[in-house]
C-alpha cells in the first residue's frame, strides 16, 4: 500500500483544537497514523480527587519510578475530560508507582457529547449503547504501567475509580487513529462560518475513512451504499482518488448478488450504479469500470425488471431516508427520480464500455420513466431528487425547499436539497441554509456533522460540550428518532458532509466535462460572497482557483491548471 505524507491542513485540523504531547513521536503505518492527544479541559471532577489539572499537562510517553506530580483518585471519584474534537480511536491511562500492586478497576465511558459520556448502558431507560463499538467498559489498569483500550468515536471520556484503595494517575490520553492521507482539496471564502463548515465536513469524512468507508465511527461502522454517495462526493473533492472507496464499493458488490438489493434496500443498489458513474467521470479509470461490467449489466437488468408502465414498482427495501420513511408517496417520488438517474448513469457507462445494446435499453427505460412525474407531496426531499433528475422544474423545487426552510432539512438529504437549489440558480438561498442548518450544529459545539439534526430541537438546545442546564433541551439524550434514538445517535456521520462537496463544486464552480478531468468547466457562483478560492484534486494534479467580485459586480477569476487538463466554456 502506498505510503502517504500527511498534508499540512490535516495537521491543522488537530492543532486548532487539540494539544499534542510534543515529546511523543508519531507512529505511522502504511495506511494509518496514530497520534496521542491530551485533554483540553476538565469538564467535571467529583469525589475525592486531588490535582486533576495534571491531566492537562504534557506527558513524555513513559512513566518513571519517581513521579512527583500526579492525580490522586479515591474510590468513587470521577473525572470527565474533553479532548476538544471528535476523534477515532481509544484511550491510554497511565498509573504511577504508589499504592497496591493490584490492577486498579475503573469504568471508562466515552461520549460524542457530555451527556453521552455521563451516561451508562447500565442505567434503566438509558439510550446509551455499545452497538458497533464499545463506548463503556470496566478496565483494569496495571501498577506502574499503562493500558490502551477502546476503538470508537468520541470527544469526551469519563473515568470512574470503582473500588480498592487510592490510586495515582499520571496521564489520560486519547489515542487517535486516522487514515494517513493528504488534504488535496481546500476552500476558503469571505465568510468564516462557511469555511468552518467546509473543514468540518471534510474532517467528518476523513474520520469515517477507516478500514472501509464507514457511515459513522461510533455507531454505524458499516458500509451503507446509499449513505456513501455524499461521502464519495466529499472524498473526491478533498482527498481525490482513494483506494478505500473502491474497496468499499467492491465489498458490498461481492456481498450482494445482482438479483438482491445492497444492504437490503432497493435504492442503495441504485446509488451503487450512480457512484460508479461518478467515479468514472472523475477519474476515467476504464480498467476499474470494466471490472464492474458483468455485475453492472446484471444489476441494471434486475433494476429494469421493477419498472412497469414507466413507473418504479420496487416491492422490497423501499427507502429514501429516515425522516421520509413514514410517507409512501415521498418514497415513491424519490425512487422514481433515482431510477431515472440510475438509467442515465447506466446508459453512459454502457457506452463507455462499448455495449450499445445495454445503452439503448437504459435510454429507453429512462425515457419511459421520465414520462411519469409523481407528486412531491410538499416534501423538500422528493422535490430535490425529482429536480436533480430533470423531472421537475428546478425553480419550482427551489421555491418549495426555501419555503420549507431548514426545519425540513435532514443531514443526508440536505446535500440534494442544496444541489436542487444550485440547479435553479438559488445560490444565496443555498448559502443561507448551509449557515443556518449545518452552522447551527457548530453553534451547539459540533466538531463533526451528525447523523441527523432536527432544526426545531436545536433552537432551545444546550451545547453538546456542557452539562445541560435546567430548561434547555438535551439534543443528544432527548433527541433522535427511528434507529438513532437518543444517545444511540451518531454525532460523526459522513453522509452529513454535503456542504463540503457542494461549496467546492458550485461556489468554486469546478466541474469535469470529459471523463477523467481531461476537460474542465470553471464557472463560479459567489452569490453574496466577496471572494472564494481553493484547490481541487484531479488525476493530473490539483486545480487552483481564486474568484474575486469587482466593484461592478463582475467576477475576476484566476486559474492554475495541471498539465493534461484543459479549461473549456
């Protein structure tokens, strides 16, 4: 596996919020980088605990036999630490020489919020879980030694000494594990909040790029094919061509017969087709696309078997997103739109693969499906998907999306609402809604974007990095729905990263017009912004652009293209 050098902006994401132990060398493998992160603050310390602020001090990575500055904890005492930013990995706890040689028994509770770290799966009625990744465990820390435990997503850690005698602790560090890849794409503009949102979306997906491209790093450490689409768009924008994406696509393909639906959901097989189309359009890798031909052909025919009289007629696994799940007419509209997109994508890929018969089949099915446009039922998600597929006027869809506002946004489908607004030329509305919806998560303390966010709940919610004051809504413990009720809710979900891909694509205005980025169109859409600049990865290297609004309202653009890429109008 190729070894990468970590790009400076990746280091900035940690340095901006986390203090590293400077004496500890970084341990890098071929794919992953391990860093030790010190806590930024003590949220709460209870019971008989002495000198807890020592846990914020640098630690050289080695305990000695003559430590004179340590934390003393009595049984029943507890300390809750904030590492400043969502991390993937575990915790290291270091004990000094004093006291009994017996291992000390602690309870460790990790949390993506203060509320989660203060919770326990043992509490009656608690929504905290150890699903997919253990975030609560009883551990035994050796005398004059250290213990590393955990493989989860968290920002906060609570350590309780359960029994025995007083114990002296020298350090508690987070052990961060990240895929070691450079941030090739970048974005900045005259609005600092949009810049923070772009970075947060990029970091969210980076955390989810572990063994595979996961949906979340606490819960949903799985490869969900539909959920992957926004993640792939963000990864393409920030990191360029990454093996872990193809590895994940192939994994689900190999686990699913073409006569079945990926993840048991019909739309997720449609998303697989759409993602394959995006990858070829981005990278022009005919060898990889050719490896999909047999499966792709069989899958396209399985999909076509579920069309009748120009309408989608899927009988199993009918799903668009969770907030739409109670509305059959919305699911129907979404599936009709995604079916059109899949047929369009199938036609293109069949043409690239030289299969004219399959191309004609897909084109005929797409034409028939376009002849029937379901009702949006007043739903923003349905309107967006229909507009993106060219089945609903983008102006009509945009008006509905703006009227419904951020209250009707969802973390997953929000990306497609933004895409529909762009198609209708409503860039200022899209920028405003990005600030309101994703910006509100940041205002509540988010350092990564969440599996879902109910905007109404957020209006009277406490920050996730504080103990919830009386009269405030606990957005984590009391929020959520469907499969993500309460503390089971993932606060690092790659499908919520849509603004990162959207800002680079539409504000910087960069779009491939020939497979593999041999030709590119650059048409900025600054809206109310004064300027925007950034970089964009291609198979030939990085595109650099800067757009600046002049006094007369026109935009001056400077572009630097890598060799092999041609700009066209």
